[in-house]
C-alpha cells in the first residue's frame, strides 16, 4: 500500500512541474526588451518593405564587411572580383565573362566581352567592351575600346580619351590620346582626331604647327622646320676660312641614296662620317639642318670673291685689248664698240706682246697678218732649249689667239709668228703657277 502511494505522489509532482514550466514559457520576455540598444538578436538584415532600413548611420557604421559572392545594385551585378585572381570589376555587367587575372574594370559594361585577357585596365562606360583575349591594354574614357565593329583590341595598347577605337584586329603597342584618336596600325601613336597645332610646355601660336617652351625652334603652318638661331642663344663664335671651306666642299662625296627602311624614296646628300671628318661639326651618324646651310653660304661667299677677282682681271684684259686694237689697227671706240679702220695701204706683218704677261693659266697673243697670205701660225717654244712645244695654226684674217698653259710648268717661253713659212717676229713670255 505504501509503495502505491509513493508512485502516485511522483506522478502528481511531475504533472505540477510540467504545468509550471509551460506557464513560465508563456510569460517569458520573447522581445528581449531587457537588452539595451544597439544590442539585439534574431533580426533580419533585410527590411520588410522597400527603403525602410539603413545599414549604418553617420554615427553607427559597419567596421568590417565580408562578402562571399557578388554585390548587386538595382538587381544587376555591380561589384565582384571576377573569376581570375587579382581582378576587380565595378559597374553593371562589367567583366561578365572575364577569366583572366589582374584585370581592373570600372564602369557599366566595361570589359564586357573580355574572356582570357589579363592585366587590362578599363575605366568608363563601355570602356574596353570590344576586347576579348587581349592583354595589358589601357582604355580610359566613354566608349573607348568599344566603338564600331566588335573586334579583339590586341595587346599592349593605350587609349586615353572618349570614343577611341581600332577597327583593325590584333593591333599591338599602339597609343591614341584625345577624342576619336583611332589607331589602325601597330606601334604607332596618334594625338587627337583633328588637332592642328601642338604646344609642348606652352600654347602653340596660330602661325605654327609645333612649338616648344624650351626653344624657339618650331614647325611653321606651311610645313617648314625653323631652327632656333637667336644670337642671344649662341656663344663661342669662330670666324671661318671661306676658301678652305670651299676646298672641303669640293672634297665632299655627295651621292644619291635611300634609307634601308624606306627603299622607295631617294635622297641626295653626303654621309655623316665624311661630313663630320671634313667640317668637324655634329657627330659621325647625323647631319643637322643648320650645318649644310652655313657651309653652303660660306662656299658661295668664297665663289663670289673669286668671281669678283676674275671680273677685275677680265676688265684689265679688256683695257689692254682695246689699247692693242688702237695701237695695231688704229681702232676707235664708238658707242662702246670698237670701230676698225684699215687703210688701203699695204700692211706689214706684226707680232704683239702677249696679254697678260706674266700669266697664270692662259694668255692672249695679238698679231697682224697682211691680206693675201697663204698660211700663218704661232709657234710656242721653251726659251732655254728652243724645244717647240706647240704650233697654233691661224688664218690671215685673225688678229689674235688664246694660248692655254694647263699642262706647262712655270718658266720662260718664247712665241713666234710664221707667215707663209717665214719667221716674222719672236717675243718672250713668262708663265707662273
């Protein structure tokens, strides 16, 4: 009987405890109101309705955020690290299929078609959109690398500016800077699409195509390169021997040739090695545009001086010839021209002195031969030996001959007039060199 009583008491105690537990559960603080702000648990980070909850505030911010996957903005993938290592994609549909490493794309649809290409940097809406497998390209600007026909951009290209592209596939090592500065040939650079003037360190004036802040040299609007030549920019001026320069110009070998990289275009000019050796300017691989001009001007001055001396000699010779005409033929000058008057009297043969005498290269030998002769000649001989050097035939109507002494040595010579086989007269002349 006692045993049954104990069992009944245990059952009653269990029922009492169970009811008490249920009562306590129903009265529990399920809202956790006893916790102080900002501590809370079991709350969703996502609001129950649109635009009702801020993640952080000016005074309460997230310290560290870890994201596994992608960040979407307005339902479109906006931020990811791409499939390749070390890559960053920012912008709607930026680098959607990029698998290459180390790519950086900023802007909606930037690098949109890139697949295996690596090391590319695209910044701007549609920047680099046409790249597929190209590597290490830089496209900065709206639609740069994304205009025209879809084609692989190639590799190692740099395009900076709006709407720059290349419609030629596989372009490499090209550079385009400025709006619409399209490049279609590898290893070339282009600045702008319609730029007409370039200033380096300064604004280019309207009269030039290219100007610099560091020098007055420039390329004029007409396409002429103009060297800096201001006297204030120069020093160590040296006077030059004009005649020596002229002699060196005559020694300079000038040929017609072409550059090995430009076989279709011919040029005429000296070689830098010869030019440098003769004139000691520049170096043995280049010739400036200034040096040939200066050398040519010096040579012209030397020739001008020679021509002046020749004119003076010629004028003196003409005076002597006029005097000879007057002496031999009794000529007079009428309106600057010699008027020859010959009497009907019989004229005897006469040999005049050579003009000039002494002489250097050539000399004029005057004579008078009577009409009706059969033959006449001037015979040149060595004064010391009497050896005949040459005989110059002449007609009975001639009044002089010009003797050229290019092959003779300096010294004394004699010349004789022979008429119809008879020696009429002999005179002496002197040659110097």
